[in-house]
C-alpha cells in the first residue's frame, strides 16, 4: 500500500468516525491525515508524511477547533440551535392551555403547551412564562 493510499484511508476513517464523537478532534486529525496524503503525493519519504500529519493535526486541533467550537457555541447561545433558549421567555396563549394541552406563541413561533400544574387553566390571550421545553411541548405558567 502506498503512503498516499494509507493516509487517505486513515483520513477518511477519522472524518467518518467524527460523526460518532461530535467533538471535532477526530475531524482535525482526519484533516492532518489528508494533508499528509497530499504531501505523500510529492515526497517519497514516509517521515515527511508523519511530520506533516503531526504538524497539521496540531495546528488544526489548537487553532481551528477552538474557533469552530466558539462559533457553534455562539449559535447555541443565540438560540438558533437549542430549544433551551426559550426557557424563561414570555409567550401568549393562542388556544386555552390546560392539563390536556393548548397552544402558545413564543417569539413568533407556535408551540404545543401544557401548564406546570395539570390542574391549572390558562385562557387565550394570557401571558405565560416558559418554564421548560419537553420535546415539542412548552411547559408554561401563567404570568400575573
């Protein structure tokens, strides 16, 4: 097996394994292996491939990965990727909320809702506070 094929297999395997971890480390190592495959196309020495893999992986793990994680965490804190951003926000009841359910509008979006206490009834037009999100249902309490 040629060094180019070896590094391509390692790189693609690491990138594929990243799907299971989600931490971007394997993705960065896969990038290092693909860089080593590129160098191996032009340089015969296996040492050059190993050195390229090590250097590229270090740069990717310590420079690119933190920037990528910051960007994703920023999106999560903006609420673009995480429903927990709705917790603590106010909404308006658009269909009576009781133990059997109901509908509320939170930030321009319609959500199924139920009250924190199953015996509570919150009428249409009332302002509610989102206590938590359970699946696709907002658990709310009436705001006095």
